[in-house]
């Protein structure tokens, strides 16, 4: 009974084609063509790829595809017969990054960024600014005249100390001097955000003369 390899080789020789000629026509490597004609299946790619090769060769040599495929199934190794009759489904996930998918992806990212921005702005709106006072300490004795003031708050707030505006640097830090007299019993720090939220820190002090 004629083998597939002999069947294909006879047809090729009959058409006076070399393996190189057939390689040019089918775009199948000469090595694979030679292996198919010799029936060396274990050195060829997987069955479905080899099947594609055989169909292409049959078309190029004007051979009936059904007969050629039937010979391949008969000649192919027995251990792979189940794969021929019941090929395993291709479970590889194939993702096509189409323009439509790209548009959906970027639209989703923009929406998420917008939600994050609005959430951040909402937190700023409902949250009072932070305010830390380093100097003076609570119940600190302070000489009448001027005293050192320092602390830290949010960079974009308005800061007043005993109803006097104080400047804040880009890091939210503030420092300076504040006038103190014998009647000054407390120093009130008020940090007000641009959304109108306030944080108040009161330092009770003990003024004294030199």
C-alpha cells in the first residue's frame, strides 16, 4: 500500500519539481518537505501544522485533498491517533487589542482617575486642615514683649495667630514672633482651608516680666 511520502514524491517528480522548487511554491521549508516524503513524523511540528503542510503540498501538486489527508491519517503514528480524531481544543487565551478595546480601556482609566480626583477633593472639602504647634508649649512661661512662634500646617491654608495673619512656606511651616503683654493668657492658632474648614489650637501661657 502506497505511503503518503511516496505518493507526494511521485507527484512532485512527475511535475519535474525539485524540493527547492516546491519550497518556493508552498513557502514550506525544504527540510519539512523532505521529512514528509520520508515519513519522519517525529521530527515534524505538531499534527495540525503538518496537516496544513500536506494540504498546501496537495494543492500545489494538484492532488485530491481528501485522498492526501486520508493517507496522512493512516500513516501518522498510532499514539497520536486520538489527537487526529478528537483534537484537543485550543485553550490558549487569544487577546486582540483592537481599537475598540483600546478605547474602552482608556475610557475606563479616565473614569477611574476622575473618580479618584473627585474623591480626593471631597476629602479635602470635608476634612479640616492639620495644625501642629511646636512653640510655645502648653502652660509655658513667656517673657512679656515678644515670643517665638513655630509650627506646621497644610501649605494652602490661611493661618492666623491671635487674629494676626502669619505666612506659611511651601512646606506648610510657619515661624516668627508674636507680641505678648501681661494680659495675654493664651495664644490661639486658627488654620482655615480654602473650603472653610478650620482647625483651632489654643496654647495657654504664663506671661511674666523680666
